[in-house]
């Protein structure tokens, strides 16, 4: 659970075992001592904070009785007050309030100044209530606050300048209130803030230039206010700014040209802002996907050079003239191109219909050219207008439409019927009905969706969690089927769920705006009918803390930021209503506290008797049978007792690491062999399937670059795997700021890893797709020899059918690690050998740069590609490589890495080609000196990236640096799982426009 360690609300579960005849008197005596010892040590709440909360309660009408538990003098409990979360002060018995989570509590009072006394408060969440009155200046004393969420209330007054003291702030949301006055310059002190959401208020005055000091700002959203110009040119200094949304403000004047030099910008929205003069040049913003400057007073021609990733482009209701540039018709991801109602746009309309979105039957595309002076058009455009979900509007162009128009009468019915703006009406999309494969599904379920497990081809009814969100600033106009599927995948990966567990119930665009209100169903995993209380709480916390992420809450994606509106279980009341989320946890606290005291007593008794029954879990001999059909060769079965002895009862001193499956321990077998033992934790979500998969696969593959499985344990309800011990740990362990690892050693690791993967793809019988290649699954011995590990997600490649034909992919639900996940596999659920190639390409980029695949919301593939395009590749080289890497090795290795990370599998090399290229690089660089390289001459020829070795540079040309690197469309889009998760799908949906800094 995100942030779970911060809360005192804990449920403790104790498992009692039958002990060897302890007397009742002894047990009772020990319990009494334990309770007497334990209870005085329980933490108490800070009295000043208690008084502040009671003052807030007194100011609330609270018709829903949400604050009825706020009684007494101990808000931290147990039981804790509803919506209050605490943390105990180290070396003290005092607990402090760190979060107020009162969203949707139907409160109608005021924010009181006493809240400023909550000195340890991290999160103030009172959004979606009816709070009135001003924001108290005393809240500026909350120096630890990171989330300030007072949006969607009825607050009035101005923004207190004292809020500029909240220098730890990450998210500042006051939108959806009635706040007036100027934006104080002191907000420029919030240097940690990622989000400034102040839209839908009555703010006035100009934007303070101090906002240019917000070096971490991602989203500046201030639409629907009364803000005036001029726009501060200092915003160009904000390095990570991705959204500027200022619609419906009387800004006036021209758009500052230096604001067109923000390369990170994804969205620029200044609709109805009284802007004048010419349309700004957009060519210096390569990541731009959304531009709306409609309803202004702009003059001159449309910008001739626009980013190729454009999704939404709006210049309607201006005074533009000239023609539509030909490149507009070839935009691959365009959804909405609106240049209507300019009057003087003229010439011949370019032939629309060649772009990818026009050739995708499920993609909605609208090209609005109404009320202009166009005089010609191409027959290809007529064909495009007849395709499914495509619309081209020409009404009001007299030379084209009407009785004298050159467009034929039948085609005029398609393009000259006339319509209102696409933003004036709400449009609703629902989730496509899931299919159940060959299974027999229930005739009807209580909730309007069936769960489908693709691997099992089964379906069943279940109670979902219902989540209501509002996308505040997406870059798309239409939430069509492509974006619906993309968004489901984004949420699934952010929550570490399978794709089948997330369904969009409906998505409605708010009339007159681009925002989308989305209802999500989040289903429990396969065969479960509902979520457990901890699972329910975990998912809620991720949404409420904005840690549902692809990096930073998909901030760098085309989905944009979201409002968290509500959270329900099935058809129950919301979390903020009568049935509080905290209720079950509170019960757990009371029971857990008593259980903990009892456990202490039991522990004392158990210690006295431990020598007589050290392994009392079972007196049975080790049982290591495996299910029918699981075939193993040359792998030993161990008993639980043997492995417990090898690890000193799995002591913490023997722990090597921990993952989703469980913990890994260093052990010494009876014969002195050092081993690594992976022990599944109780309730592991990966569980038995991974356990049996890994045993079966590793027992059949043997290669010096694959980790060896020595044995397993399937005894006493335990599942453990015993591997050869790798003294060097994981590759990821060595890519750290405190360790120098030279280029030659990194290349040696890359080559060994590639050879291991090549064996899986070509020599294993049948071949194996690993499906989880990543730096932490590459183990090193003491000589830095690499071995690929962790086959729990692996799949056997397809076998030939009766006719000898072999399918080149396996259809399976998407699994893997965010940041390494192949975008094509994510979209199609078709697992191929090129899925491993993509992941290996990310590993190569890690080796070269030291970066994480995803960190701080930024994606390594995007960042490296951007550096290459800008001719600044040495800026991304890992400084821990020691001496500068040899140019004749660095350049081809970087080319190879980016070739592996192409979005389309056919553009990626095979593992055969990769190993051959790595061997060539090794031969050239092995005797080379690692002398300093002049970074000014260090560049990559992007247009040579190609999977075929014959098209890579020859051994002579490979090391010839170009002074002006060129850009290939094949490398212009990236993928991330923001996950995050993040995930970045190939080209729209999901081309995330992310950027990455080395997290060091």
C-alpha cells in the first residue's frame, strides 16, 4: 500500500499453533504480564492537533454525520477518527495527524484557522464538499504539506500570500470554487509543485512572472477565470512544463514567441483569450499534441510547420487567411482539425485520408473547414469522408457546396450538411463488451460487465469497485475506442492489475469543454467475486493520493491530470458517505491491539518450549510432489527443514532481496554449496503458476548465461526455488552513483545477456519467450558474467501444427514490468520474440545511461531519443562509466539499443542480429583506449537505425559522426509504462511525450 507505513491504522493477524502442553496458569500469567507491559506504551494524540480538529468539526453542519466519530481527545485512536490518519513520532509515544481525508463528506462549513496548528500534516483533502468562506492565511504554517486539495467547494476570498510558505507542496488544487483576486507572486516559492490547478474561479490580474521559478511544474491550469495579460515570458524557463491551459480568460495581446521554445510542452490551450497578431510558430515544440487557439483575433496564415504527433489542432473563429498546408493532411494521429469560421482561408484543400487515423476504422476524425473560401478539393478527400467514423465539413464554402459547388451532389450529402461545433454537445462512449472465448458465461450479472481471464478463457460475475474520474485536460477530443482501450491499459498497469480487470463503463465529454467524465469498473482477480478490505483500501489510497501512476500520475501522457470524484464498491455508498472506508480498519486496530498483546504472551511461552519442537509445523517427511503434467529433469526436491537449516530459519541476516513473488535468501546446503533460495510469501498474487512454470522451464534449459535451478521445495504449504548463488547480485545493483563500472565491463554484461536470450529464442526446445527481461533479472557472478534469471512469466513459443505451420506469437494477457513492456504486445496481447528484444533494448539504455526505465514520470526511451535528435548524446552517458566511453563502441551500441526499442516489432532486430552486432562492437572496442572523447563531434545518425545488419553502418562508416543528426519518424514516438507505469503506447493512443533526467 502506498504510504501505508505512515498510518497507525493497522490490522494484525496472529496464527496460533498447538504448543507442547503449556499449563493454563502459565499462559494466563504471561498474558496478564504482556497486557500490562503493552498498554502503557500505546501512543497518544497531540492535544493541540486534537483541538484543531474539534474546531474544524464545530464549524461543520455535517448532515451526513461523517464526523460523528470525532469524539474524545484521541483522533489517532484506536479507534482513529473517520478520515484521520496519523504517524507516531520516533522515540516518543505521541502520534501526529498527517492526513485529513474528508472528500465527499457533504460538509458545508468553513476551513478554520486552527487547522494551521497541524504541524505534521502532509495531506489536506477536503475536495468535493460544500465548504464556504475564505482560505485561512494560517494554513501557510503547514510547512510539511504536500497535497492541498480544496477543489470543488464554494470557497470565496483571495489566495492568501502565506500559502507561498508551503515549499514542500507537490499538488495545489483550488479549482471549482469562487475564489477571486490576483494570483500572489509568493506562489513562485512553491518550487516543488508539479500541479497548479486554479481553473473555474474568478481570479483576475496578470500571471506573476514568479511562476517561472517553479522548476518542477508540469501542469498550469487556470482556464475559466478573469486573468489578463501579458503572459509572463518567464514560463519558458520551466523545464518540465507539459500543459498550459488558460482558456476563457481576457488575456489580450500577442502570444510571446519565447513561449514557443518549451520542448516539453504537450498541450497549449488558449481558447477565447482575445489574442491578436499572427499565429505563433510551433515548430520548436516537438512533443506538442494539442493546440487550441480558437475564438481569438489571430491573423496571417496557419503555421506551416507543426509537430507530427498532433491530435487536436484548433484555429477556428479567427481571421486567418491563405491555404491549409499540405502536411496537415498527412497527420497520423489527428482527431480534430478545426479551422472553421475564419472566412478567408482559401485555395485547394489538400487530399486528406493518408494518415493512420483516417485508415483506422475505430478512430474518430473530424476535419472542420466550414465557412471559409476554399475553391478546390481532391477526390481522395471525398473518399476519406465516406470512411467509418470520419467527417469532413465544408458547409459555407460557396465554391464547393450548394447548387454551383464543384463537389458532386451525392458527396455534398456527406460534407455539406452543416453542423455545430463538436464541443457543444456531450458525447458518451462505453466499454466494448468483453468476450469469453470458448467458455460458457453466466446469463446475467448484477453489474454490467463480465470478467474474462484470457489465459483461462473463462468468465464469471463479480462485484467491482466503481471509480469516477474527470480527465481535466486530455489532448484528445474524442474518447473513441482506441483511447478507451488505451486508458483501460493505463489504469491496469498503474494499479499493477491485468487488463481484464479494468473496464470503462462510460465516458462523457463535458459540453463546451474537452474534459471527460469517466466511470471505471475495477474487478477483482480471476475467480474472486470481490476485493478484500485491504485490497479495497489499497486501490482507494492510490487514487486519493494521486499515486495511480505512470511515473507521476500519467502526468506526461496525453490523458493529462484527473479529478478524483468518487469511489464505490459495487452499488454501495461512496467512501466518503455513511459507510466509511476506515470502519473495517478501525475494527482491525482494536482486534489487532489485543491480538498483539496476546501474541506477546504466546511468544514468551513459545520461546520456553521451542527447543522441544523447533520445526513443529509438521512431523511429516518432506513432501515435494508436483502437479500432474509438470515434468522436471535433474532438479532436486528439498524439504522445508533442509532449507530452513540452510538459511538459519530464514533469518533477516540471510535476506538478499524481495520482489512480488516473495523474499530471496542466501543459504548454505548440507554439502557446503552456496545457493539463493526464493521463498514465496503467503498470498503471493503470482503464486503457484509462476512456481511451476519456473521449475519446468529451468529444468529443461542449460546455458552458461542462464541461471541454473538446483532444486525446489513444495513442502508444508511452502513453495521455494533453489538457484545457484550469484555473488555479484543484479545488474541494477551496480548502476548506482557509488560504483564505477567501465564501458568494457558493461558491454561484457550486455553480450552475455544477449547470448542467454538468444539461446531461449533459438536453441531451447521448444523456444521460450522470457517476457520479463529487466536489469534486476540479470544476475552477475564475481567476474561480472551475466545470467538471465526469473522465468516465472515465461511462455513456450508456439509449436508447429499438423501442416507444419508455426504461428509467430502467443496470445496471452499482458504481463511484465512497466518501463520494459513492449508497446505492440501491450496493444495486441500477442507475445513474440520481439517482446524480449524491446525489453533488452531498454536494458541496453540503462547500461549506457545509468537511468531507470521510468523515474520522476519520465521515460528512458523518450529521453535518449530526444538527446540523440538534439545531438547531445554525451549528456546522457552514465558519469559512473569512469573514463569517457570509446566512441567506436558507444555509438553503435546506442544505435542498437534504439533499434531494439522501436514501437513496431518488424523494425526491431532479432536476437541473432543483436548478438552478432554486440560481438562486432566487442572486437573493435576491446583493445581500444578509454580516452576522453570530444562530445562536440559525438552524434548518432538516426536514419540508419534499422533491424537489418546489412543496413547498419559498415565497420568503417559506423564510427563516422555526423555534425547534424537527422530524425527518423520511426524513432519519434516512445512507450512507457507510467506507470506508471508508466506506459507509452505506440503513436496515439499513448505517445507520452515524456522526458527523463538521470535520477541521480
